[in-house]
């Protein structure tokens, strides 16, 4: 009961905050070169137990700004991509929050709270229908995690949908308490297809997520959209291999993957399990 009250307080005090203003301040501060930069990075490393031995640059002094540190790259071979053709792999380093089949066009946010596929996908009927009886998996990227997002499968980009919204925290207290959280928050839906399946990589914004960036366009937020922006890439040849980088958060949030009926999840994935980019989460039936 006490835990529930704490979660409620942590989640709902954010209603009074101007989310985008706070996040815009974070955007400016994390990109500023100032004398306290090294101190702040070292405090962050210690507080969140960041494993700097995995990073290309291991010292706070190696980064020009806090943002450069937060979006740090890892050394080669830290991520081992399962290259078997039918394998579907994790797109990020993080913790598995929920996963399963899409039943009655609903996905599970947390036990007792569901979100409709239609609302998550901004009521795009064609896109929503493509995931009927498909599957989903949600990852939470904690402050200590690597914050670049990769392809779970090979595919061609055909459409993105950038949806304006709030920036509630996607930490456990927010997920447990706030109804339809992923449909309320700002998000970028990146839609891919290949000869075998359709899938979406959804980057969900959160408080202090001061920017979302993708490799084919660069920084797309800010500026924060005042209305939904749909971009069609079907006439362009933008293709990715499994494990290729898609984009990044500056700073962290969560990622939702949607798949059509052709994907089956592995029996070894579990809620609360930590997972790395390239680790197998399922396979294609085809």
C-alpha cells in the first residue's frame, strides 16, 4: 500500500510541470561546455554505476558535453548480434517491461492497464490492422544504459509518424500509475517492412528526454511537434540490416517493438529481464 502511494506521488506531481520547458532546459544544459561538466559526469557514473570499461572513451574528460557522454558509443564487439536469418534481436540495452501477443488490439502497459494499438499508432487504421494478432515487447532504458537504438530485424523504412504529447516519466512508477502512458507521451513511430514481415520501432519520449535523433534525418525533436507529422519514405531506398543503428535518445526513455503475426517470441525472455542489443528475443515463422 505504501509503495502504491509512493508511486502515485512520484507519477502525478509531474502533471503540474511544464514538461517541454523542463526538457528544453535540459537540452540546453546538457549541450553546454562548462567547467562542471567533468564533475557532473563523474557523479553520474558513480550514482548510476555506469560501466565505462565498455565505452569507446572511458574518461569524463574525453567528452565535450554531458550529452556526448550520455549518447556514448560502446567498443566494438560489446554487442554480439545474432546473425541467424530468422532470429529477431533486442533493439536496445535495457529491461523488458512487458511482452506478448496483441489480443483484441490491446497491449499490456502493466498488469491491469492496457493500451489500444489504435491509440498508440495515432489511429492509423492500415498500420493498426497490420498488427492484428501480432506481438509486442517493451523495453525500459534506465539512466545507466546505452541509449542508442538498433534494428531488431532487417527491413526497409517506409513511414514515420511523429506524434506530439506529454513527457511523463516512463520509469516503473509512471508505468504503474498513469493510464495510457505510451499513448499520452510524445513518440516517434518508425515503420519497416521486408519480404517476410512488418514491424515498428517506437521511441517514446519522457521527462528530460531533450531530443530524439534518427540516422536518416538527424535530430527530429526538438522542435516538438504541434501536430502529428507523417513522413512517407516508400519511394526512397532506406534499408537497414539487423543490428544497424536506428537512432538515439538524449536522454533516456523506452522503446516498444511491434511485429505482425509472423514473429514468435523466445521462451527464455521474461518480464524484468535485462537484455542487450543483438540478443535473441524471437524468430520469424517464414
